[in-house]
């Protein structure tokens, strides 16, 4: 591509993005939220993680007329604004006004931790003097609007690249919000799979913290991606999984949802029936099962079983299959292939596949 064509290509993409900037008061945002003219998706709301002290200091900043970074919204076809960046700030204000979002413990935020004007501590919105209530309501923020005329794919890429309020979000949390701009079928499918009781049982040792940031959904995505798309596996893994979900969402790959769900349910029922929460855990030197979740066991065991699950369930050698998997899991050979490299993943999948296949074939 020559330079002239490159410039034309860049210009053509710019043309596809339609934006406008508005200065809006926080009271306007509050009214828009109450009237459902400003929406915050349920997945996005779950990311509201600011502690109450941090929320309080943001409110204090507004009262003190400190500058506020802009927020970003997407305009839908019916004119509603969907928040895509600025969640922590907007939610803090809404919480102070009496809206309960995310992990908020109380309907009303009671200010605490204000270190510039400590007298604010212990107060709710209705406790403030009228003059401060008005000052707070009239605080302005710049709103950047990605208009409905913009192309969906460009909206999606813009969302992916925004900072989402400076909070450290998990890759799956970001996927849950962004991918819906392209379509919801694939992400809803992963959500449904992640709620399967057998699956939840065998991955339970990832811990509550990782469940809270949707690592269960990422493991479901990883299962399907590696099972169906291992040849395109690349570092970084986060980008590989995102690309696979994008391809699912945009129907760029053949994905039979009914068949894949059948495989998923039967695979994790088999695993739960025979190993339970110990399925992806190692052992100590004296043979005690560790309270841990080992990702390379997840890949090595779940993927081979999934590729043969119908044949396994019809066989009369299930006990021997379980025994063979245990031998491989705690044997010496697997120890050389613990890494997340494509060679490591492919090799451990091959080892368990060959082991199960040998039993099925009566070797």
C-alpha cells in the first residue's frame, strides 16, 4: 500500500465515526438515568468497584469544583445514551443521590474519607446545606457522544480501547461489555455455560474473587477456543480469546451452539462425577490434594474428554479411563509441558488424548 492509499484509508475510517461533545450537569445525568435515557448495562454495573471512601472523595472533588475527566457514551438508534467510559465517577454520584449500583452496600452513600473538607464526613446528600446541593447538581462534565450513525464495528473498537475509568478490569469483564456492541448471542451462550452446576463445581477452586471478575466465563470461552481453534492460538492469550469470541459473535466461524452445549454439559458432568472439585488440582509430596486450580490440567483433561465424550459415555471401560487420566495427571511426562505456549498446550492435550484413546481401543 502506498502512502496516498494509506491516507485515504485512514480518512475513510474517520468519516465512519460520528461524534459530538456536550457539557452536561450531574443533575442532568441523574435525571437521564432515572428516566432511562442514560443506561448502564448490568454487566457494566457489576464493575462498579470504588470503595466508599473513593466515592466520597470524588463527590468532595465535585463540591470543590475540581476538574473532571470526560465521560463517553454511545447513542443508540432510539436516542438513548449507553455509558461506556466513566462508570466509577457517574456511579459514585448516582450512589450519593440514592441509586444503588454494583456492590453498593447501602442505598445512600454516606461520605467518609473526605480529607480536604473533613466536615463533609458522615453526611448524606439530603444532609448537605441547600447551597452545596445546588453546587453539586450544577457541576458539569464533558460528555463525548459516539453518535448512532457511527459504524458498529468502530463503536466496538472504541469501547475496547477506552480506559473504563482507570479501574483494573478483568479481560472477561471488558469482553462482556464490549462484545454486545457486535451482538449478544455468543456472550449469552458463555454466560449460560458458566452457570452449569457441574462446570461450577469442577472449577470452584478458582475462588470467589475470580468468579466475581467473570473468570468462570473466560474458562468456558477458553474451553471452546482451544477445542475448536487451537491452530490459531497465539500470545497474548487474552487477545486470542477475544478474537475467537469476536469471530463467534460475527458468525465468521462455524459454531453449532446446540452441539457445543451438548458437548460442554456432558464433558463437565463426566469430570464432576469422577473427580469433583479435585479435577484440576495437584497433590503434595505425601499425596494430599492441594486446594488449587491448575490451568494446564484444565486444558489437558477437559479438551481430550470433550473430543471423545459421546464415545466415552457409551464405553464399558470408564473406570480404566479415569485411572489412565490419573496416571497421566500425576506422572512425570506432563511436568515438562506446563507452560502456556502453544507447544505446551498441544502436547498435553495430545498426551491425554492418546491415553484415553488407548483405553477405548483396548490397547
